[in-house]
C-alpha cells in the first residue's frame, strides 16, 4: 500500500504539453497508442512545444546575433585542395573496425587502409605510414580546435567529427551550452603530409553516433530544447554560411514527453565534397541506443510509467473537488499562468502544496478515510499495467542519403545496448529486460480500543515499512514487422536476472543473463511468430560481449565469478552451440587476478579477432597494490582455435604514462603479419607470429605544453 504522507512529501515534476497559459493534467505512456509521426505547422508552434520543458531560461541565447558579421565568427578556412593523385595501394590483408553489421562501418578513433593508419588522441589527428613496419613513421599531425570523437576513411577522403566547445561562437549563434554543437570536417588526404580541408560543417547538438554505408555517412547529434527568437530550429553552418533547418523536417510523436531532446540525423557523401547535406530531426525522450541495418536506422529510448505520478494524479482527482471556492480559484490561477512564468513542474508543485495543506487540516479519521480511498484506486490502477517500462523504437529509412521516418512502436522492458536489436528479412528482433517492481507498504498501529487516550480524537499511527518486491525482473524477446507491430514474443526468461549480452546470428539469438550464475541461452527465431527457447547452459560468471567464431561456436568476453555470484577477473569463453539443446562451454581462459579489467566488455571496437590468424586481442589492465609484479597495462594477445584459448603474451603499454589507473590500450588492428596496438600516446608495432617488437611510434602533438615531460 502506498502511504499518502510519503506521496505528498515526494512532489514529482509532471511534464505536460499545454499551449501557453493553459494546463493539462498528467498523461501516461500508452503502449497501445499509434505513434504516428507528427510535424510542426510553424516555428511558433515548435517554440511553444519546447518552452514547456525548459527548467531555466538561458537569456544569453535569446535574440542571437544572426547578422552579416557571421563571417567574422570563429570558423575553419574552407579551401579546395588540389593534390597529386595517389598511387594505387597494394591489396593487403588488414583488419577493419569490429562492427555489428558487416557492411555497415561504425565511427571509431582509428582506421587503416592497409598502408596508412589514421587515429585521434584528444585534439590531435595523426597520419602514420604503417606498412612495412620497419619503415613506419608519423607522416603528419593536424591540431584541431575541437574534440574529435570518430573518423571515417574512404579512399583519399577522411571525415573527422566530434564536439566543439567554443563559448564565443555558441553565444554569437544564440545556442545555449546545454544544446552544444558538433563538427564534421572533410579532408583530402591524397597528399598525406599535407591534408587539406575541403568542407567543414558545424551542426547543432552534441555528437551521439555515426555510421557509414557505401559512401554515405550518417551522423546523429542530440540537443536539449532551448527556445530562441531567431533561428529556433537546429542550425547548420557550412563554412561561414549559416542556415536553420526547416520546421517541416522536425518530427515529433504523440507520447507524453518528460524530457524531450532533438535527435538529428545528417547524411552526406564523404567522397563528394560538393554534395549537399541532408537532415531530419526526431523529437525523442533521450536517444539511448542506435542500431543500423543496410536499409534502416533505429533510434530507441525507454519510457517509464511512474508510480509516483499515478499516485499524485489520483490524489489530485480525489482532493480537488473537496477544496473550498477560494482554494479552487487559487489552483485555477496556477494552471492559467503563462509557462514562461511557471513551468509545468512548478505548477504541479504549487497545486500539490495546496492539496497537502488541505489534507493536513483534516482530522485523523478524515485523513485515514481519504488515504484508504486513494491507495485502493492506486493499486487498482497499477493492476492495469503488466509492465511499467517500455522501449520506444523509431525506424528511419536511409535510401542513398534520403531520410524518412517509416514507423514507430514499443515493446516492454529496456535494452542493454545496440546488440539487443537486429533486423532480418524486414523483421526487427529485440531482447529486453523488465526491471523488478517494488511497492511501499504501511502498517497500522495495532493498539486495541482500550489503549486510546480518553477524550482525544481517534488517530491512526502509520508506520512506513521498507519497500517490498511486487515482481522480479524478467527478460523478453520480441519480433516486429516492418510497421513495428509485434509478431511474436517469448516472455519471462531468467526471472530475477537481467540481460548482460545478446547477439543475433542468422535465425538464432544467443543471450546471457546474470545474477549468480551465467545462463547462456540459445533462442530460435527462424519463425518470427513462434519464438522458442532451444537450450541453455548455466556456468559461473557472465559474458558482456558475444562474437561469432563460426556458425557453431560463440566467443564470450566478460567476468569470472564465484558460485555465490561474486565477480572476479576477466574471463573469455568458447561456447559450442552445434547441439542447440545442450550448449557447452568447451574452453575458457580466466585471469587469476581478481581485479583485472578489459574495455572490450563494454566497447566492441576494442575487440580484435581473426579466425584465419588464430588471433584474439583485447585491452587488459591489472594493478595490484600488494604485488606490483602482478600488475600490467597493455594488450592481451591470445591464440584462439575452435576448442582452445591460450594467452600468448602482453604487448606492454605502461610506458605510455597515461590513464594510470585504467586500461591504456584503446584499439588494436593488424596489417599482414604485423599487430598494431594503440594507446593515447603510443602506437606499438609487433610481429603477430613471435610478438617481437618491430617499432614504436610516439603520438605527440606538434606543440608541447609549458612543462617538459619525460
């Protein structure tokens, strides 16, 4: 039972979507509602929509300085490079970024074309002649004013993009710091010693993710709302030319937003500098994850049905008719206040204060009767909801740079990461975890009638008990058609646990959940309308990342654990799934160091694997305060076969002297017989066969800081 006294002490900010000077009551997410895309009819409607969610006005961003002196703003020089044609590169065996979908490249901090390596550290871009190893050298560095987050390479064209932090520029553009700004710079690198800027964009919003399919780049930024008098919609700067996105290209959805953000998808050809940029903005509830297939891009986020908001709404409905005429008049004035004066959250707080004051004035019997009425309605309402969290999915088609919202839908639960989604034959498959549900209970005083003090009004003492679990967490799998309507589902897997990793391969899903042991599931998705659990395996520990070795073998990267579920160090597993009813862990490697770590658990791009070379490389770190000899910081190099995993050695990066208490190695790659491992200040080259050192390349800025470093 939910105690009213607790409800009233917890005044939640309920977001609504009124027009100025109006008020609408709390709305809750309805998973059955059609999430058809909507567009704004005007900039005024767009501004009116977003001003409802502003918690504080950034007046420095109002009336922005959009004048002809924009050309004097801080921006990069736009020039057309005329470079000599590069000689055709030799066909070499080299690794690419480890991606989810083989044909879809993902932005990363390092790329290679088999001859050169392009990488970034902080604000510096490095171009390195990489092969042959003994001739490797740093060819050029480019100092950037901004913070790059990723790069793409396509022939002689290099795209560098990330976040920009120029307060003066943002102020001149009228962009609040919370909205931020990203950049995309296209370089011609035919002359590796003199990369030339061919085109530069500044894009409103913070960099989120980027993908590349063919020669089209799709870059996504996310911005918080911030009403502006001029250029209210997202800004795009091409060189020194500024324009604002047409309001018709901004799409929102019929959901009760709590904290809306603008997720903008930009598309352009990396290899065609003269081609215009295209864009589309989706108003989302925070972009949590992005998955992209060859045909579509999916943006997802989680919507919650808030039990406190339900309790608050029922309390208002019960009490408002009981208010005096003076109190009702005051509540109406609060509701009618312009949202520039009172935000919806502030209105809700003031209204609830009036209601709280009314309840406090009731005698004990009246409070208890009202409390019982409200709690009964709350519990009845909650019974209507099987789930209190949903993953909202927006499907955006990408056809040679054209961007169009095709469908939206939702499924119960939340997802772990991008690997929780997959598209096959126009069917979207998704794995979710529904969190456990709790309720707050109360216990009445158990004193008998004879113990009540004589001559006093009857009062009931309420004791707030610790929250109790109403239902455990559970895991679910759904298939959705091209309109994002649910085709099939498998619910209630591994009750009390949560999904740690998932990987869709062909007609199957391999999934790991964890609480004390690691259930490794094999799920059949060959018939989207009839999802089946084929088999599972329970072993200590868990895998946070799953990767196919071949069609019958899966690699798992994660943590070892005791039988009681206590986490230990790095663990690598090989799962044999040839007998789907009885998957087996046929080999494993577990670090003996309890606190060893690898970023490959969380960042799949830090995972390097070659079946042909029997090679597996991941970052590895361990620091032992008691035994320094057991400490290491580098790249763990394994020999991996279909039935065995052996640690061959560690490529040491401790001399890079950066990030002292975290893994140094960010990425690894290979070109022919050489292994390249990169930390922020060092690129090491070693022979794959012997792991012997070939060469070290220091990654230094052109200009050092004020103090000499050793």
